[in-house]
C-alpha cells in the first residue's frame, strides 16, 4: 500500500507517495533562507509552478513540464549518491546550480543556469536527442576538471566571453569563445577524432 503524505506550508501543497516520488501540481515557492530536501523523484507537472529563491536539494531524478519556468534567485543542489537524470518536456531552469554526484547526472532534458554553476563531483552527460547544459547570458561556472564537466552538448547564450566545459568520459577539452560583438547562441560538443595515417 502506498503511503500518501500531504504537507501544507504557507498554502503550498506537496504530495509525496512514499518513496515513489513527489509531484508539484500547484504553486511551490521556496523563499530566501529556506531549504527543501527531496529524497524521492521530483516532478514539476505542466500545471505546477516552481519558483526557487532559496535552496532546493534533490538526490534523485527530476522531471519538468512547466513551460514558463522562472530561474528564480536560489540554488539547485544535485547531490545524490546514485545516478540522477533530468527528464521532462520543458527546460528545467535554475539561477545557481551545484552538481555534486560522483555517480553522474544524465540530461534527458535541457538544464539551464542563469547564475553560477559549481562543479563539485561527477560528470554531466547529455542525451543524444540532443539535450543541452545551457549557460544563459551572464552566467558562469567553476570547478570543472577531467572528472567533472559536460560529456556532450553545452549551449551558451549572450555576448560575453566563455570557456565551454566540454569533454568526453575521460578528459575535459575546453573550447574558448572570445570577442563577441552581438548576442548569439553557440552550441559545443567535444568529439575525439581518430588520427589518420594518410596525408
């Protein structure tokens, strides 16, 4: 038998089905200074509104169906101990992001950062669809290395210099973008070539 838990916080209703998952189909707002931790899969449905101005810690899979999601001003922490996936039909947006999962994070949907992204542990792998790790205009990141970067597609929007944290499962092979004069969209993916013996 599934255990259904309803929690009302300042008019917000979150329904958790035991370890099966948490679905937001209402208005979930996380205010500055507030932290919420989710131990089950988290779904923000197409009728849901998620606004994170605080700290949202998620250790399992995420799915987003909200078409007009705001990045808010808070931080999303992806800090699971087993592999996590970002799923859904609409881009999941956050202001700040910390990825700290040594088992890795798979993007089956776009994940967008408007503020700062901190790579602490683990690889981000994008699906072949493709899905993108998106850095919005004015965003930044820190902490990438051979063991923590994007294995797949990285998208950068805006007109500021940027170094793409791209690579494969073994190496980070960054690509630098400089001296832009107009706002643009750039998509980068590292492909390791096989050397040819023929000239």
